[in-house]
């Protein structure tokens, strides 16, 4: 990206596409944002993760939740049970992430995405 304005428009275009994918698949946009911020825009891994969390948690999460809630697709009991685990896990995970180098973070993140993607592909083809 040549200049700051071009960079910002590129990030906005990326955000629009990732927002659509997150809403469509229910996948946290971080699964899309983080690698694309690193690969397309040269973000350092930790910066990409922090920026992704900042952008996604409140606006995307709330709006997507409201849409699914209006469609009757929210299991309140399970959601309430998930909250404490996500809260504690998020705190622990972010602390662990700060102890890893950006290179190690990219490796761990790539392996995790690969395993989840392979598992999803195999389970969808075998059923």
C-alpha cells in the first residue's frame, strides 16, 4: 500500500468482506481478519489480533447476535454458560499471547486454523 489513505480504504474493503463472511458463517471475523491483516497489510501478529478484537467484539458481535435472536436462533442457556468460559479464556489467552514472539504466534495461529479447517472439511464430506 503506497499511502495511508490507500491503506485505510483497503482495510475498509477488507472489513466489509470479512463482516459479510462472519455474518454468513458465524465464524469470528478474527479467523479472517487476523491472517489478512498480517498477509495483506503487513501487521505484526499481536497487532492484528488486538485490532481484530477491538473491531469485532462490540459492533459485529452485537449486530450479528440481534439478527440471530430475531430469527429465533439463540440458545440463551448455552450462551450464558459460554460467557464465563470465554471471559476467563480470553484473559488467559491474551496473557499467553504476549509471552510468545510474533513469529511463534503466526505458527500457532496457522496450525490451529489448518486443523480446524481440515476437521470441518472432513466432517462435511464424510456425513
